[in-house]
C-alpha cells in the first residue's frame, strides 16, 4: 500500500464505516476487512489516528482496527503476519509523540502500545522503556500524562506474563526502574499535597491523576517484580511509607468536597494504596511479615476507634477489614499443632499477631463490630420500607458482596471469632445476658442493638455450641419475641427467625420443632414482607436438616404450603420468586406424595409464571426444579400436568432454541422424572423424543441422563417407541460408539440390553446393526472387562430369548469372518467361558448359564466339545444363586420371583415410581427371575442323556472335572 495515495482512500472508507446507515456501513466494513492483511495498511491507520485534525470517530475506529490487527497479525508465525520492516516503523511511530488530546483515544493507544510490548519488549523494542521514562520527566502536562498512562499499561501487561523467561525479564526491568518509579510517585504525590490547599481544582485534579497513574505502576512493580521483595530496601521503604501517605490522603478528604471529580479520584487513590498492601500480602505473605504490626495498627485505629471519624468512607473501611481478615486467616502465619514443626517465618508472624490481638483489642473489635457495624442504618431501614424485596436481596449480599460493608463486617466477625473464640465467647455471652426479656418498642436504638447482638449469636452459632443452651433460650426468650406484633418490632421478628435458622443444624432439640412450625405458620402471615421472606428461608433450612421428621411436619403442611404459595404470588422480583420457589421445592421434595392434596393452586399458577418469566432464564430453571419435585410428589397423577409439562420439556431440551443453554440440564431431569412417573405413554410424550438425536450428537455431560430417558421410554412402551424411533436411535448409537468413552459404550449397550429384555422379538430386529459389533467384540476378546460383561449380557439375551435371530446372526457373522458357523459358535462359547469372571452382576451370571445351557440338548460335535465349559459356568451360576433352606437342608434359587410383592416403604424412603413397578412386572416375565437354574440344568442334562443314550452321556460327563461333577450332584439332589 502506497502511504500517500492510500491514506485518502482508507480515510474515506473509515468515514463511511462510522455511518449510521447500514447501506454505507456494511460495504465499508467489508473493504476494511480485506485491507487487514495488506502491507502498509497499519502504517496508514497510524497516520490517521495520530492526525488530531481529523474527526474523532474516524480516529477512534482507526485505533480499534490497529489494536485488533496486533492480536491477529503481529506475531511472526501468524498467517499474513506484518513484515519486520513495517513493525519496526510502526513501533517507532507509536512512541514519537505522547500528545493525544482525547482521553478515550489516548487510553486505546496506551493499550495497543502495551499489546506490542507484550510481544516485542525488550528484545525487539529496547527503546520503549527508556523513551517512556524520558517522556514522563517532561514539563508539558499533556505529554507527561499520556506517557505515564502508557507506562502504566505497559507495566501492567508485562507483569501479567507467566512464563519463566518472561518473569525473569520483568524482574530485571523492575529492579532497573523501581527507584525511578518511586521518585516519580513521590514527586507527583508531594505536588498534589501542596496543591490541595491552593483551591485550584484543575491543578489538584491534574496532579492527582499523575499520582494515581504512578501508584498503579508501582503496584505492579512491587507485587510482581521481585522474587524476595523483603530483601529490597526500596520496596520495603515504599511499603512502609504507604501508611503515612494514606493518613495524608485521608486528611485531604476533609478539604475536598464530597461530590466532585477530585473526590472520586482521591478515593480511588486511597483504595489503590490498600490494594497494594492486599496484593503484596496475598503474593508474598512472609515478605509482608514486617508490615503486619503496622497494617493491623493502622486498620484497627481507622475502623474501630474515633481516629477514622470524618475521613473514612465505606469502600476504605471494607479494604481495611479485608486486610485484617487476610492477616488473621493467613495459613502462612498459622503454626502447626506441633510448634516445633513450624518454620521460623511462620512463628515470627504468629508472634506478632498474638502480641497485637490482646484481650482489650479483641474485645474492642468485637464490641465495635456488633454495636456499630451490625446496626441497621437509616438507609437500610428506609429501603426496607420502600423496597422490601430489594432489601432482602441486598441483605443476602447481592452481586457486590465483596465490596459491600455489611457482608464484609460479618465475614470479619466470623473469622476473628473463630480464631479467638475462647477470648470472645464470654464477651458475646455478656452482651446476650444484658438483653434478656422484652425490649421497649418505643426505644428504636435498643431494638437495633438487640438485632445486632442476635446477628452475632447467629453468625457464631458453631463456636457457641457448648456455651449457649439454645433450646431453653428458644422457649424462654426467642419464642415470646416472635409473638410481639408491633410494627417497630419487625426487625427483631425477622432477626429471631433468621437466628433460629442459623442454629437449626447446630443445636435444636427435635421435640421443639412443632413449636417452631407453629411460629413459622404465624410469621408467614406477618404484615411485613421481609419477615415473611426470612421465615421462608428458615423453613427451607428446617426441612433440609437431617433431623427433619415428616410426621412432625404434616399437621402444618397445608397451612405452610398455602402461605408460601401466597407469598410466591405477592413477590414481584425475579430473585425473590426464585427463592420462594426453591423453598416450595424443598418442602415438596421432603414430604413427597403427602403433598398431593395441596398442590392444586401451585399447578394452576406455574403456567402463568412460566409465561411471565420468558426473559428470565434463571427463574425458569427454578420453575423446572419445582416441577421435578412436583412430578415426583404426584407420581402417576402428574399425567394431569401434561398440557403444561410436555411443552416445557420440549422447549427446555430443544438445542435449536436459545434458552436450552440455561434450561437443558434441569429440562432433561424433568423429562426423566416425567417418564419414570408416567402411568402410560401418550402421543405427545412420545413426540418429544424427536429432541433426542441432536442431544446425543452433543456428547455432553448430560449424556448419562439421555440414556436414562431412552431406557425410560423402553420400559414405558417398548413396541411403540422402538417402531417409531429405533432406526434413528440405532444410527445415533453407531456414530457414538466410534468416539465415545468406555463408560459411554457400556451405557449404549445397556440400552440395547434393556430393549432385548423388554421386547425379545422386536428388540433384536431394531438394534440389528449394533449386534455384529457385539458379536465381534466377544470373539476378539474385548479387553475392557466392563464392556465384555455388557457384550455377554446382550448376546445372552439374544441366545436365550430369540434363538432364530441368534441363528441368523451367527450365519451373518460366519460369512463376515469367512468361517464355518459351528467353528464360530465354538470360538464364541470358548471366549464366553474364558471371560466369565468379567461378569460381576449375579443376574448376568445366571443369564450366561441359562443362555449357554439353552444350546442343549445337541448332537453338534462343537457344542459337545464345549460341554465341559458350559457345565463349569452352570455350576458357577448355581453357587451364585442357590441358597440353602436351613429347615429342610435343600437348595433354592434366590433370584426366583413368583408374584408382585408391594414393598413396605418406610418414612425415609421414596415410594416406588411407575417405572419401578414396570421393572417389577418385567422381572416376572424375565427368565432370570422365572426359571429355576437348578431345574433348567436338570432338564437340559436329562434331555442330553435321552439324546445320546446312557453310554454317550457318561462319556460326555467324563470330560467335566470330578470336583465340578460332585458339586453339581449336590445341587441337584432331590431331582
């Protein structure tokens, strides 16, 4: 590309590419895409975006195309890579002038220089860092700022590289420029501090910007630039100096307004100081040891004493608390149980911690956390009134929990209480003791203090296990508090029910549960929405607990379910609806079929909620979970839900529909439980299976559930299902078997095995294309035992239950192997006998014995030749299935089932599904469970004797080991 002639053309096309008119925009984008690989194109872009007289939008677009080109074409090995000559010119051009007037474009240029630096610095671009250092020294404000901005992005990018050679280069860079970076930062910091009192806001902001950027550079150098930073005096000097600088900046906040750009930048700089400390502690805990004392003193004084009043702000307090928490919890500072096994560094850090966290300090921190930071604020109380659902989401942390003050204070309290529980337990117990009895509803401060203390007792539940008689406290103090219905008491009603939820799995006598359920019923009717939502949460924790008893819960089930449903209808926020649905799901899951009389209202409401939640996939996931438990609870009655249920399954499992990304896993689970609980197949239920083929192609982690669904259809309606879908399913299976894992192969073969078991006539025909692969696997001695076992299970079904099909398969395989049928049959029997130990399931072992015995009686010389092996397997089978009746001393086949026994279901067990019943009915027709192996062997041997005559039969029996014959005779006594 000739630069002079091309610049005009490229400029014109870039201008068109900024158009709002797609007819102009699209062709321009296509043209730019074609130019991406043209030599000289990026030099033209550089000329355009560094020309400050051109339109900003055009320059912005030129920068973006240049930046994207670095990712695609800068590496030497990339297709259409830029020439070394052009790259050299571009590198020189990028750092010629740091005078970009537009902030957004300046940032993009800094980022793209950093991208080039990541690939080329320092080897191909040794002049970059020296140029930046020189440029940040100039007196021109704009040039200095842009150079500093670029310096930061380059440092940040180089610090992020992780290969050993790159780390070494960065260490060398850091040690070479650290002194300069410190001087630069100190210079800009001092300038800022001098200008604060001048009242010149523009000058203050300008110097503050430079302070912030130079500190960002230092952060990357300090945290990532040294292997053993504690050995570098400059690094440790900078870190120790942070605390004094922080105090100076915090004091500056008194003279800077609360609502302007300067204030925002000042707070960002203060937070950046704390980030340097937090990052350094995280990456270099032992190098941080000399800073532990100062960090704790500084943080505790600003957060837990009057020192911080008037200068601290929420995000700073959060950062200080995080610093305390990281020091308290740091594993590097925790000695081993055997002190002698700990490193000297650990012991030193531990000693500093212990010296700092004295009884008075810990007591003050604990009291201040509870009585100051745990108090509900005016802001929170207002939000409670104006947006109760928003308040509950905020209270549980929301998305910004990491930077939010309340959850941060609670986590710090938990960590400190856990670490120093022997010291702090008496302090908290004393606070509890002072709050016995009811509290005056007119004294809002007293109510909030009690709320805060109860919060602490809930958070420390596990630590207080041995110190609080919670059952007595529940009866004597907490229950009466729940019965105070005054509006001002609602924070306490909500806190008490939350507190009980925290203790329910820690220490709560089972006998007290009915009293709790009574209280929950009352609170679910409370006038306050926040109280009702919190009560629902505690109900979930209660039914989830392992000591939950259905019999205690049932008297309250109808009331609770009705009230929860009313709450679900009343709340409007997506998050809250999900939460209440989750509680309903838990209740349905625990009481199972007992829910049936009460779900009518929910069943009618869910279709409406599903429709309303079209844009909220996570809420739809919650609905699917509820439906799963609902179907399990309704059992066969779930058929009444099909008009709503089946379209939901259809949508959720259709991979051509965008929502499947969110809904597929739960949708498949719902599909499976629907099949398992279906009393009979319907055309609509059968039709959904059209979704299965694309799901099998995905080969995802949901494949196991897909196989269960296929088995569900086979058990439900094998004839109809196989006639409709077996051809396509067989094709999918053949594709899967080529690339699937061993476990996956077994899953495919189990489906085939089930089809043969359920439908011995249609099954082999429908899965005919797979059976040669099974036969081949047996003949060739499949090396994976679990696969071989499944092969033998499949072939055993064919041989035992469809002899004619087995003969045709044997004939087909003889042609393929170019062998005689008898020879191939002999090889198969030999391999079967040899690999019998691969089969571990008793049912399959008996099936193998029955299948091989079914070849008798026979005058076929090959079968007679393998007679010994068949008898060996038969006797092994007898050992597996025969049990001795102690009264009569005779043996009987323990796998025989003569009638359908309804199993007695205990309270903790789930009742049998419709599929369980179908499997039981199937077992009553299965030869494994209807044919006595003992009787079958006797009859087959008798028939063989009649065929060959006494002498011929005796000759055959002589081929069997005498010990095996003796065992056989023992089993056949009485015949």
